[in-house]
C-alpha cells in the first residue's frame, strides 16, 4: 500500500507526523514532535494509537498541514 507522510501542526502549536493512504485515510501518526528538531519523515515510527484523535482534530480544523523549512 502506497502512503503519504507529512507534518501537521495543531492549533496549540504542537507538531505531528501523519501517515495516510493516497485516498486520505490516516493509517498512523507520531508525536507531538519538537518543532526545532524535526527529522526526515521516514525516520518516525508511525503508530495507529493516535489515529482517532488525529482524525477528530483534522475534522475539527485544529490540525493543518505544514511544510517546515
């Protein structure tokens, strides 16, 4: 299964790494992460434990995709 990984930031400032299918279904997440020490997205261990919380935060517009520089 092909997945997409990206960083998402919560309205409280915390950052999460999120893995989803090409259709947008979340399959794993990691975080919260230190925004000053973000690694390559492939380096994180994506776990299913926070999928429900991530989806609720996205649906509630509390998480937004970011592109850290």
